[in-house]
């Protein structure tokens, strides 16, 4: 019998024995498993720490396979450990069963042998019960281990299969990842993505033709190793450009809706006999940096490029109305405006100023704008009042409308006989009249200050047009210097046809004419003609020049180009003479053309050079400094008057003392308008050196500045407008007008260039493309598109609908029909004019001229002549003057306001005809019978002496 020594260790029993079935294995119950409880000295796997992005190495395919294998080995090892634990637990269970059997046997024996030792037996019973409980717990654990073992076997099987498939999956994953990185799609669900659309708009803005945009996109993506599945077609690109115009309209309306005031500007041009209009608005950009001054946050937006049938003021206002309708319809139909549509009339009420040139049609357009704005304001005020009325007041107003309609129709019977359509028209007119009346009453209740602010609409003329007209006035007055001082003046520059006939009155002369001829030779608008390239490289070959020189572009109407051309000639006079001689020698014939010979002769004419000196000094002292100030220092035209006053003060200063510019001491600090260095110091110094060698230079300078001063006074009249008086600084900002209309002038030029590059492009396409480039709405589109991506869908659908509707073709047909109507109107006018002229010519042919001036000086004889007789005499003399002089010299009878002026004009014309007879310009001096005699008799009136025409003293104006 084996001896067991039970000892208590913790809460469990420890039995130690040599069991025949256990071999060398020893089992300690209630102790930890050494295999599952690693000793402190056993090696541990290193703890993984996150690697920084700078030290992390890229994971290769080999690493991924190795990681899979390691995971499989880890699960296999866990499976083996669990199996070992299971085996050990089976052995422990068998041992426990043996122990229980032995204990039962010993208990049975001990009951006999040790019946009296009940305490010891009780302890054995307790130990047995504890052992049985332990066995139950071990069996539960074994069940769990078995279930876990089954689960591990299944997982192990799955892992083995995953490891087997891992290489193939890894290869597929790598291929998919590479495809995702390299192959990109320009479409999403068959629709070009917004990012690609913005890319197309940017490329179009940079001048890439529609047919080449796809090639450019593919080339750039290929350069970066990106493969695109497709690129937008040329048709899609054209439509995307139109979508850009729609998005820019939304951008413009967003800025206008956030603004309280804005100003408008525009200009017109013609291209191939079609009229075009350019329209801008100047508005505060609420998205700009708020730390900037408000004047710098003003943004000039191009809102329309369109063609019109005419350039009349009515047509211009109609263009603005159409533009306003299109902008508001685009906004109100979009996702941004459906919930809160904008009233079209707010465009007119918010507009508070207009910038344009000084043409009469622009001033009339401004007046029409003011009337339109006032009407819209009264309508909105009247509607606001009507909406606030009570029920009884509304009933009274409706009753008034009905009574008025019945009264105007002629009674209730006539009203009932009126058609429904006619009734609606009548209702609309009466309702509008009542709304305007109510609005006017509400407006008149406002304080005078608010009324003034509500009606203030400021017009401003472009500062550059002021400057260019001042130059024109200056150079026109310059030509009068020579006859005023009885000097022969510059040589006449005959053109090729007039050179043979020597018709002086058909040819030009002077500095302006020379600059124009130089422009034709050295910078011709037709790039196939002229010497521009030879001129450039010839000047570059000169040691003291050593650069390409281009003559100013005087063939185009650009600011200050005549002054630039004069300065260029004066600065390099000797070189230009040498260059012309080079041109002659470079030809095989050794002969100049008529143009070249004229230029060469003019460069040797002292009077012509004096003109150039005066033009140069005016340009360098006044014209160019004025443009520098306006374009760099002034942001608001309402701040321009002090600069204009300085220009006029300089003109008066030079008129009083021309030596300021043509004296021996010329200082830009006192002679230049802005007190800064001359734009062409070499030209000013060369001009000053030539003063003593040329005739009447001081007088030329004086006349030049006199003409400029007169023009400056005339073109600054807008500064004295009542609308500008007493403006506060904030009101000036609200009514801000750019100093110049360069943006409109540039838009017109850009439109012409676009039509030259793509003659068949629709105006809608050109307008959209130009506005996207000028207004730069990309940032707003990206920001708004992120918040409301439906705007891209709206733009796409709207552009497609516009293309399908044939809107551009209908617009062209409308212009053609309007042009036909205009042609018909002109034809009718010409027919009427020709009929009047023929009738007038019959009267002139039947007219017997009275060439006895005493018939107009004798009160008795003059009394018998009616005003119509005097008018006929004036018309006859004008017709004769036109035949002899080419144009009438005598004023028309309509411009002579009273009878004495008409008589004086006839007497002067008779005197002129006598001079023509003496000079041989006409052959005879016809003297009809005295008009005061009886109608049937050709004799003399009783009491009147016979007139002797051989004595000059008998003719008024000759003798005493």
C-alpha cells in the first residue's frame, strides 16, 4: 500500500507520488504550468514602437509574404501549446481518478481499521469532496479547452489556406494600388468632374485652342506619370467655357447682392461693320481682405460683351436692360437664388454712378439711366407702401383702378365690349401709374437729405480721354502759330497723287503729319508693310544705342502716342536722317518712295522741327506726368479735380512764361506736372538744344499750351456737376468711379482680337471666355461649389439648354433684321432728303442773285425783301462757294438768328465774289436788274440813278 502524505499548500492539496503510468513525469497540482508561465529570464519579443514617418521604410511584397508566414507559425505554436496542456490535463485527470479509487479503498479499509478515528476520517472525506470538486472544475476547463482547440484547428486551417492564397492576393492588390495611383479618370459616373472643368477653363483662359486642350491635358499628365482614361473633347471644352460664363454670372450676382452700391461703365467699338458693347460694374468685394481700405477692395467686373444693331443711346440702354434680365434670371433659376430670388429693379436702384468717355451719346445714355433708375425706385417704394395697406385702403385703390379703366374705355358698355387681352393691358398701365403715384408720394415724404442721396447719380468722364483730347486741342492750336505770325510754316507733305497736281489744300504739313508718316514707315499697322524690322536692327547696330528700338504705334488711337513719336524723332534726329539715307542706298534703284522723301524733307524743315519740339515739351511736361499720376496715385475719379487743376495751372504758367520749358534752365521739378524725372530726358535735352536754331519755338510752345488749356476747361465741366457737390468721404467711396475707362477700352480691344482669332465664334462663347479670364471667379467657384455642388449641375444643364435652343443664331438674325430696318429708314430719309435737295436746287437754279450790295444797305429797298428772299440769296452764295472753295464759307441761314446778320452775310459774300472776279477765279460778275423795279419792266425805278459797277466805291466794303 502506497503512503500518501497530504500537505496543504495555499488553498489546494499537493500530492507527490511515483505513478507507474506517468513514467518520469511529475505533476504538481495547483501550481503554474512552466511552459505557459515564462521565467523572467526567458527571452521576450522586443516591444514594437511606432516609427516616425521620416524613418519608416517602404513595405515590399517580400515583407508582406514573410508577415503572413510568421502569423501562421504563431498560430501553429499556440495550437501545439494548447494540445500539450490538454494532454497534461488528461494525465492529471487519470491520476486524480486513481487517487480517488485509492482513497475510497483506503476509506473502506480505514472504516474498519480506524472506526474510532472519526476526526481523521472526516478530514479525509473533506479532502475527497474537495478533490471531486477540483475534478469537476478541471473537466469544465477541459471542455472549454477542447472547444478552443476545435476553434484553433479551424482557424489554423483557414490561415493555411490564406497563406496559400496570400501571394496571389498580394499581387492583385499591388496591381490595383498601382492602377489607382497611375490611372485617373476625368469623369465620374459619365460626367466630367468639376476639377477637370476648372482645368479646361484655365487652359482656355491661357489661350489654348479648344481643339488642343485635350492634347495639352494628356501631355501634362503623361509628364507626371499619370495615365488618364480620357480627356474632354473639343465640343465639351466649348460647352465648359460657356458653363464658366454662367458660373461667373452667379459670382457677379453674389457680389452685387452683398453690395449696397455699385457703379457702371462701358464702351463701344465696331468690327467689320458690326457694333459691339462692353459693360463693366465696379463693386466692393466682400470676400477681400477686410484690413484693406475700401477703395482697394473695389473690383471691376466685366459683365457683358455683346453685339448691337446700332450705337445709339437707346440701343445702349436696351443692352443694359437685357444684361440685367439675363443676370437675374441666371441667379434666380440657380440653386443659390431659388429660395431667395432677387428683384431685377435692385440693379437700377443700387447703381449710383457711370463712367464713360465724353461723347454726346454717352451723356445721353447717362440721362436715360437716371430716368430708368428713378422709375424703378418709385415702383419699389410704391409697391412697399401698397403691401403695407389695410383692407379698406386696398379696396379703394382697386375701385379707383376699375373706375379709371371704365372711364378711359368710354363707359361700362364699352369696357365690357373690350377683349380680355386688351383689359389686361389697360389694367397693367393703370396699376403701374398708381404704383408710381404712391411711390412718388412716399418719396416726397422723405427728408431733403435722403431724397438727395436717393437721386444722386454721378457721371464721370475718363481721365485718359481728357488727356488725349487735351493733346489734340494742343496740337491743333499749334498749327495756328505760323499763320498768326505770318510765317510760311512747315513744308507741305504732298501725297503721291497730290504731288503731281500740287493741290495744297488736300495735303498736310507740320509735326503731327510727320509723326503719322513716320509711323506708316516704321510701325505700320499692316505688318507686311514698312521698315519696322530693319529699323529695329539698324538702331541696335549703333554703338550708342545697342538695343532694339520700336517706333511708337501712332497708327492706332492710343494715349500720348503722338507725343511719344515726336520725342523719339527729336532724341534721335540725326540717326533718323542717316537711316533714311541708308534706306535709299539699300535699294537697287537708289530712289526714295514718295513717303520716304516727304519724311526726309520734313526732317530738314526747321518749322516742322519746331512743331516737334513743342509737341515733345508738352508731352513730357504735362501729358505723360498726368497719366502717371492718374494710373498710380488716384483710385477714385472723384478725387481727380485737384490733379486737373494742377494741369490747368501748369498750362497758364507756361503761357505766361514759355521760357519755363524752352529757356536755358529747364528743371523737371518745376516744369513737370508731377515734379518727377522726365520720361525721355534725352528728348527734353535735345529739344532744349534746338531751341536757338529753330524759328518761333517759344510761340509754338505758347500756342500749344493755350490749346491744351482751352480743351482742359471744356473737358472738366463734369467736375462742376451738382451731383458731386458736398460729397462726404463715405459717399465718394459709395460712388467710386475708376479714374480711367481703360478696362472698357481694353475689353473692346480684347474683343476685336478674339474675333480676329475665331471669326465664327459666337458672342456667347467669347463673352464667357473673356469674363472668366478678366473676373477670375475660380476661387469663389471652388468655395461655393464645395458648399453647394449643385451649381456645377445647374451650369452644365443651362449651357446645354442654351446650345440646343439656338439662342446665338436667333440673336444674329435679330441684328440682321434690325439692320434691315435701319437701312429701310435711311433709304426713306435719303429719298426725302434728295427730294428736298432737288426742290432746293430748282429754287437755286431759278434764283436771280442780287449782287448790288446797295439793295441790302438801303432800308427802303431792303424792306421789300422778305426773310425767305434773304435765305435764298444766302443759299445761292453758299452753292457758289462750294464749287469754288470746295466748301461753303458763308454761314447757313439757319445759324443766323436775325435779319441784320443775314444781310451782313450776304454783303460779305458779294464782296468775296468781286475779289474772285478781280483774281480771275470766276470770269464775270453778273449784275441783274434792280430788284426794286416793277416786275414787268426791266428799266430803272423812277428817281434812282443808274448804277456804275466799274467804280469799286459803289460796292459795299470798297471805298468811302
